[in-house]
């Protein structure tokens, strides 16, 4: 193996956005055939660093060499120069919704070009089908990308990058929307390509994944490298978390504020999660309770949550509140890029969308003073870090985008919060903050429904866990269940 030769060398990379110094003189080296994890908390500069590498963002200072191409930062983008050397799967999905799967996968791939720059649609479809088969994907090459679920879309982007035949591949939070089975498929492919000498830069907030696929780790904090090229074997989760945070990270424990004697805030009565369900499910949320819906992908936990949130109509049965009318619900949707925020609008506008009527005066005009103070309060409550409330949400780091989505969900003073994958793409420190926020809401008497695939997250939050499988509630844990109980229940149905 030629593990010892660098394929990417970046020296003294700095980047400033307005008043934010995202990178402060970073050195970063990637070897041939290595999977290099780039870690750091939200806003540390990971996405910015890899974007300067792939030429999406021009750095202010420094030099970059990728394979045989060397670039000196002069503010000019150079993506075209290194097209054949690098593929970049970005944190925010980039598929074209109105193009087909085959077009998304192969439109830019030279292998489908005929003479005179024409594209062979036949070749494109044949290659797309072969690729879909290789990845065990049961979708049509002719389907429109916009019709697919978040996991499938993410997998398509990864497949596209991996099939381009380039020596360096950047994966920026590739598993955020993937199921466990899809994750394993990805890891297998990464390992196979690595054996061929391909190099990966792997960004993730899931440290277990890092230990599964990565060889080397570099950690960024506030735009600086705090650990450079450490072998993964010399690290453990606690060490990494401490380096990321710059301090010891305290793990919180769950607390129970459930008011059992009060009437339920929200109730599902005989609700059909699937069209074919013979028996509907019964489910209720008490004031002060944090209940987690868990179980395999497609088992129905998301569908039930969306029904509880009033976003999906049950196939049978009904959803009702304590006095027969529905409570106000704050929703944190599962795919923040698709339905959580509007990127080009600022933090203030994105949050205020959640409670327009509350912020309007008598004539229906928005009361600007009220809006500014309410949004400012919510941004503080959710710990949003932005240069100002007017900063476009597309410019925020992934973790801060998610906090904006939380603030929006709370804008209407909900009685129940329904949060799907609430800490996806959120770093360990911000996770603790969001957990504390949810607990605080529960202590004030709100009901909280969390949909999650993460055992740690559930164990830290939920007073009750309900496993949803094939549209039924198949198991329940209450009170002081242990991590072992939880893992057994969660694995038991798969
Ligand atoms: N286009 C932009 N305009 C203004 N500020 C930006 C822009 N892109 C990034 N930033 C800022 O630069 C800093 C680093 O952001 P970056 O996206 O690189 O973080 P990250 O480490 O990828 O975080 P996360 O894990 O949350 O994705 C943040 O403060 C972010 O708000
Ligand atoms: Mg990022």
C-alpha cells in the first residue's frame, strides 16, 4: 500500500466570512488510501475547510495541492482545475429534483458523452441501472429525484461521488439520513475503494462511525487544528469529545416530570398507521412527559409522529387533545433541508414563520418590536449562534440550522413538541443543550414526542419508549429502564 504518500496537502488555509473567521491558518494532509475523519463541533470550520479543498469556496490565504494540481489562494475559485481529482458530497443535498435518478447520477459523467458533447440517454440508463443494482437499490432509473425519500436521495449523491473514479472523495455528514442497513452498505463501499488506494475525508458527528471506518483523525476547534493526523487507535470517544469542546463534557441524565394524574395532552385512538392495518394503535402523551418512538426504518414511527403532529391523516381512528380539541403542536421535521428552514431567509424570518399570528397586531401586520424580542428570546433559548438575527440560515453551520428549526417549532408556544431526529448533525455539546431544552420544556408541563434511532439519545431523554414495528406498538419501556433493556428492545424487532 502507498499509505505514506500525501494526495492532498493544504497549508495555512484561512477563510473569513464577514466578521466570522471560519478558518485560521489550517494545515491538513490526506494520504493515499486513507479514510481521514475531520471532526469538530458545529461551526468549527469542517465544511468550510473541505469546501476550500474542492474549490467550492475560495480561501483567503494558503496553498492547496491535490494529486498533481497545485493552487495558491488568490480569491479565485478553481473547482474546474481539479474536477477529475476530487468528488465532494456536500452537507446540504444537491440533487436536482426535476431530473431523473439516471440523469442525476450520470449527467456530468464523461462515460455517457457521445461525440459533439451529446449525452447518450441509453448509456445513461443502462449504467444507472447497473449502479442501482450494485447498491441493492430498489428504485427506477427513470424516477424523479424529487419523489424519493431523504435516505435514498442521500445515498444517490454518495453513489454518484463514489462512481466518478476520482482519487479523493469528501463525504460531509454522509449518514445523516441513512438507515442502519444503508450505512453498512456505504461503509463496505468505502472500505473497498480504500483498498484500491482511494482517499476519503469523512465528516461526521457519530463517533462510532469514525471508529468503524476511519484510519486517521484531525480535529478542528474554532477554525484551528487542535489534533492533527492522529491514528484512530490512539483515541477514544471521551478524548475526542474533550478535544472538540476544549473542556470536559458532562453527560446529563434524564429526569421525569410526567404528570400522570393530569388528562393526556394528546391522544391517538385506534389510529391506523398503515393503510392495511386491521387494528389501530392507541397512544397518549401526558403533560411533562418525554416519550420516544423507536424501531426500524419504515416501521411506522415517523408516520405516527407526523399523524400526532397533524401533518398526516391517519388511515383510521383519530387524534385528539384533552378537551376534544387539538393542542398547539411544535414540529421539528426530520429533513430540515427540505422542510425545516428557508435557506436564503434570515434567522428572524425563519423563526417568525412559526408564529405569524401570534406576532401580528390587530390589523394583521407583524408587530416588529414584538417579533424582534420574541425571536431574540427563542434564539437565546435554543442557543443559536449567528452573526446577527438577519444572517441567512444557509450560511449557518448544520448544527445551528437545526437550532433555528427548534426555535421555529417553539415560536407558537406549543403545548406538545414533536421532534423527529432532533439532533441529527448536531455536535456533542449542542446535543446536550437541546436535551436540556427538551427537559426544560417538559418540566414546564409540555408533552414531548421524540422520534430517534439513537440509543444514547433515547436513554438520556425519554421517560417512556415505545417501539413501533409494522405499524404496531410492539413494546414499551417505562421509568428507570436500563441501557441494556433499551438496546435489547430496539434490536429485538429488527
Ligand atoms: N457562506 C457563509 N457565509 C457566512 N458565514 C459562513 C458561511 N459558511 C460558513 N460560515 C460560518 O463559518 C463558520 C464555520 O462553519 P462550517 O459550516 O464550516 O462549520 P462546520 O464545522 O461544518 O459545522 P457543522 O458540524 O454544524 O456542519 C460558522 O460560524 C458559519 O456560520
Ligand atoms: Mg458542516
